[in-house]
C-alpha cells in the first residue's frame, strides 16, 4: 500500500460524491446526539465509503443502511470501549501509586503517558476493523482481529497514513462548522480504501 496514493485516490472519490458524503456526514454527526443511533450511523458512513471505493453510485440514504447492522455496530463499539477502558484502568492503577509515591505530583505523568501510548496503539491496530467488517461482512470480533493482522503486515504505511490523516483532520477541522462534515466521511473513505489496498497486496 502506498499511503500517498490512497489519500489521492480517496480525495477523488470524495469529490466525485461530495454532496452525498457531506450530507451523510451531517446526518451521522447530528444523529450522534442520540447515543443509540451513533454506531449504526457511523457504520453507514463506512458503507458509503466502500460503495465509493468500488466505483458505485453513492447516495445520501446509504448512511441509514448502517441500521441493518445495528447489533454488529454496537458490538464493535462495546469491544473497543472495553479494549480501551480495562487496560487503561489497569495501567493507571499499576503505575500511578508507585510513580506518585516516588516522584510526587510529577508522578502522574508516566501513567498518563503510558495510557495515551496504549490508546494510540489501539487506534492504529483497529483502524481497519469497520472497513473489513463492511468489505468482508465480518462480525465485530472478527473485524477487530482481522484489522490487527492487516496492520501488523502493513505497519509502516498504516502509521504514515494515520499521521497524514491526523494532520488533515486537524487542518480541515479549523474551518468553522463545515470542517467536521468534510473530515468524517473523508476519513472513512481513506481508511476503507487503505484496507482494500492492503488486502489486494496480500492476495
């Protein structure tokens, strides 16, 4: 996978269907006000991303197709929350007490740093989970495990891709109101396209 090519091709896909993606992003963001609708609507964004990446026509209503995978989208959300919270809490408890007892107030820095590094690693390792769930019609657990395997085999390019996406998201998010409407669907397209490229490379 060439991360620069993935971003370039994803931009073309986004611009070709910009009205549908921006409207879909708005619906997903607005719908996140109601927590129960957040996972299926964002799953719907990835379904839209996959259609665009396959060269199919993308429609605004595609975002609602995520509700057909309501249980799957929530299962993924629960798995990610558990993978984030339990180890993070364990790291904090394991490091905070000895660190603070030795270093005082400054001792809170090592456990916070450890937790942030863990969460960053988790984000990178599971970045392809939803795209793979969509592309391969996988369950939540299988999607997470497949993502970890795919990232391991494409770690360098995936890390560079995530770094570029982070910079793009920060820059575009500075645009009032519309910034998030652009970055959410674009990120979904980039990650989905990258997952497709990595799978093709592995045959």
